[in-house]
C-alpha cells in the first residue's frame, strides 16, 4: 500500500515537473543566467553574443522568467506559454520579442511569384546582425569607396542563426555618421537572397517611410523589395538601427520575387531574365543605338539591352486607342496595372527621387516564362523610398511649399520636364494618352486612398511601428558613432535627435515641415475633394461635384 502511495505521488510529481524548455537570449555580457519561477540557472555561451540552456523538470504551466546578465536582472518578467518548449531568440532587455504588426489590405489578386518574406523579413521580430573582424573596425571608423571583406557576419532571426564568412561590404552615403552599407554574401545566400542593403533613413526623423512604403506596395500586389528593421553591431559595439532591404535590380531580388514558390519558400530552378537599374535620365525612347540606353545599369559586366530596346520599340508602335492592341501589348510586353499602382504611390508620397518626378530610381525586369522568341514581358519596379512624404521635397520639385500635398496628380502631366529627361514616356503613354487609360489610373489612385492611403489605415499601421520601435530608436540616438563625416560631406544634411522621433508624426522636424500623419491627412483630403469620394478619416464635402 505504501509503495502504491509513493508511486502515485511520484507519478503526480512527474506530471507537474515534466517539461524541458530551451532558453535562448542575445547578450553582450559575460555571465548570463535565467531565473525561472524563482530559481536561477546558468546559460552557456553558444557563440559571440548568443547564450542558451536546456532546463529540465520544469512545471507544465505558463513559466515566469527573467534574464540576468553580469548580475543585472531585467526590470520586467517574461512569460512562456505552457504550450511552448522553447523561447525565440530573445534580446536581453527587450520586453516584447514577437509582436504581429497590423497589415494593409487591398482588394484584388496578390503577387504570387515570390518566395515571400521568409523568416529573414518577418516584421513581427527585430533581427540582430553582428559583424565580426578587424576589417569591421576599419570600415566603421573611416568608410571609403572600396570593398571591405568581413571575417564573419551573424544574422540572428526569430528562431534561426545564420553565419556567413568573407562577406563583402561597401559603404554609401558618407554624409551621415550612420552611413549605409551594401552587403554581398559571396557564394552563399540567406533564404535565396545574396545581396542585401543596410539602409538608414537619415533625412527621415522617423526612419519609417521606406518601411511603410514597401509594405503598401506589397499589399497592392506588385513586385516589392522586402524590408525589416534590424539592430546592427560590430565586434560587440553598436552600429545602429537599420532597415535591412533587398536591391531591386539584383539577380538576388528578381530570383526571389519573380521565380519563387511561396508554399515551399524556395527559388525555382528556371531561366531568369535581366534586371536593370534606371538611373537619372533613363527613359524609354526608341533608338537603334544601344548606347542610348546607357542610364540603364546592370550588375553584369556585359549586359544585353536588346530586349530593353525591343520594349521601347513596342511602346513607340503601340496605339493605345485600340483596345485589342492594348490588351495584347499588356500580355506580351509590359504590365500596366503594376505600373499604375507604382505611379499612384509615387504621386501620393511625392516620391521626388523616383521615376515620375526625377526620371530615376526604378528597376525593370523581363520574365522569360511570360515571354516568347520575339516578345519580352517586362515589369516596372519602384525602389529607394526614403525621399517620400515631404522628406527633401524642395525646389525644383516643390514650388508650392506646404501646400504641395494638396496638388492634383495632373500637375505631373507635362509636355516637357526640366528635371531628368524631357519626357516621361511611360506616363505619357500609359496614363495620359487616352481618356480610358487616364480613367483607369484614376480608379487605381482612388482605390489606393480609400483602402490604404487614408488617415485611418495609415495611422493604424504607422502608429504600431512607431510604438514598436520607440526603444530601438532611443538606443540608436543614445551612442556616439566613431565615424565623423567631413563638413563638406555633411553639408545640408539634417541632424535629428530622439525628441524628433517622438514628435515627427504630427510636428515639423528641422526643415521637414510636414509630420507624417499631416502629410497623409493633406493628401487624402485632396483626393477626396478632387474626385468627390468618401475617404476614411476625411470630412466629406457633400456639395462637391463629382467629376470622376
């Protein structure tokens, strides 16, 4: 009988204390412990900054725990759900590890050619990138126009750790102490991506515009570069809070975006086309001489621009007034729907460094699987979305000052331009050449505003990210960087502080006269007034005349 009682209590104890849990935390300390339900356990160093431990005989219910680094305990308590037997890759001192952000929603077909965000661009988590080696110190102290080869770079994602050696980095935008970096994984990849950029919205006090822009165009169902905010360190020293992003005209991007299987998150083994970067002055006039297309740059040493020239010829010969001819052209040569969405976004955000305003910063890609021997289907891709929603918006792009977001898109329909090439061939042909195409573009423009670019939807998403990244941006502004740009390099570059981040949703920051919310309010109200349509968050004028 007594044996049975002992056995019974042993079984009960085994039921209560039967759980094994793995704890994983990123820390820059030397000694790390985890305190679980009042008891402390030492964690082992896994690599440079990751500590882990597998603890047995824990209770089956929810677990309360805290990390302790070099004797300093976190000032909050974490909870691991009873259903889980492992933490994610947590960050010491960061209270919320995973938080699912609200997403923009737009009707219609979604882009289904991509492998998707994968864990690399999962915005529910804030990854950490750690650059290791002597060359990293050299790069951060005095960046030059050259390639730097990093001994090692570790990517800490939500659950995985990826390590790469001999990573090639070249710096850009040296006018800021927090300069940008272009990173190439030589003979390697992370979820199919081989080329990534660490971008800093140095002129954006919120450091949010390019992230939000990318999320919108992804929701619109057009080709979109993926982004995620990351903490970057080098040799255990802080570099900053960056936007990790793809490069639109790279083979890395087009493989993942145009030749992916979203179910398996794998890139298909199929022929790829040739992506081009449309730099300042790149246009689609037809010319037999391929040298005319010199502003279309490629990552290849000897790019083949014959398909690009063929597209320009097809555009020239197209009669957009003939509906059947237009439909055939769309199927064989150029996706007009995605171009309309891209231009609507350039207008709504006053993306003055893009195609419509400046004849620059776009990518073009032909898809072999949608092409024939004599026709080549192309897609227009937008990129570099930091100079948007008022950032850097001055003359000659803005001669109306604060009222610029009140202007109609029709002010961008011009016979001749003073900036970039004299004409915007794609706008002239696919928006302004016929009333039907113009109406089609306007339908797209209004739909984007009613579904996404309105005060209600934009503030819901922007407000979430602003709150989510508050502590990250406070950290970003808390330390002094070793690189000091020269006066010549930093001339006219804005200098912001954490206070600007806190207030720049609604208030002026330096020369940026519009808060981000303010810009959205003004632009959405202008669309409501011009097209006499109801827009969420905008007071509707019932007396307006509907000319739409």
